[in-house]
């Protein structure tokens, strides 16, 4: 058996619609209790990803970045908890507020700026790293941290530009600019 954490898929999207379409395809693989970590610089496309994921869950409401609350909840095939930690002072603050707790068991939690939670972020999750900004294409790395999230690798649509490479041999995503 191949360990899930050794697997990664890289997808290149050329416009925001491409990023949304990729995320919408992932929504088909979503199960209750899933946690998705979105990491990428300002304007990388984390919210575009969340919008596409929400559309894929059949959420009719417009998903916007929850700038003034840490978490927004939407109703779809599964509830979606959209978390944005950009303004978070520290991880303890988020945990004290019950940010990642049993309420999320019924739905999918998608977290922008997830790295701000550091070790407080549950270890089992799908990591989505978005590299690129402005009008550049985005290089989106899909990394399941546990076998239970490997199903997302199969959800990458055949129509997007994709390459499967082992994470161990790949260089770290380099910052543009
Ligand atoms: N391939 C692409 N994928 C996603 N967004 C793209 C792409 N190409 C251009 N864009 C543009 O980049 C911007 C991404 O904005 P978005 O709010 O999703 O970023 P973000 O990572 O959530 O930023 P923040 O850190 O401020 O929350 C949008 O203006 C979008 O139109
Ligand atoms: Mg955002």
C-alpha cells in the first residue's frame, strides 16, 4: 500500500474559473468531518477555491471571505464551514472560540491561512497549497495528510492540466515575486 502522505498532485489553473472548477470537482469527494487547509499568499486564490467548493456542494449563497468573523457557515449537500484566519492574533484565540471542534463533524471545514493555527490544526486533513498571484497561472498542490483523504486525489478532473509526482522528490513551492 502506498502511504497517502507520499502522494501529491499538482494542478495548474490559468484563471479563477479554473480554480473554482477544480474545487467544485473536489466537493464531489467531500464527506462529513473533512478538513481542508488552504495555504497561499495574499490573492493566491484561496477564496476562489472556497467559492468553487461551495458551488460543488450545491450552496446557492455567494461565498465571500469571512473577513470580520472567523467562520461563516453555509448550507449545501453538506454544511460548509468557511474559516479565514488572516486576522487571527494567535491560535489559542481560535481554539478558545471553538474554531475547530465537534460542530464541524457534520460538514466540511475549509480554512484559509491554515498555517496560522500551526500545530493546533488537526493533523488529518487535505492540504491545498496555491502558488502564484496576479494574472499568473496557479500551481495548486493537493496533498492528503492521511489515507482517508487520498480519495481527493482521484477527484482531480481529467480536463485540468495535471501531473502526479511523489512529494518526497519535489522541491518546495517557491514564492513568486
Ligand atoms: N488561476 C487563478 N486562480 C484563482 N484566482 C485567480 C487566478 N488567476 C487570477 N486570479 C485572481 O486572483 C485573485 C484571487 O483572489 P482570492 O480572494 O481568491 O485570493 P485569496 O488567496 O483568498 O486572498 P486573501 O489572502 O486576501 O484571502 C482574484 O482576483 C482572481 O480573479
Ligand atoms: Mg481569501
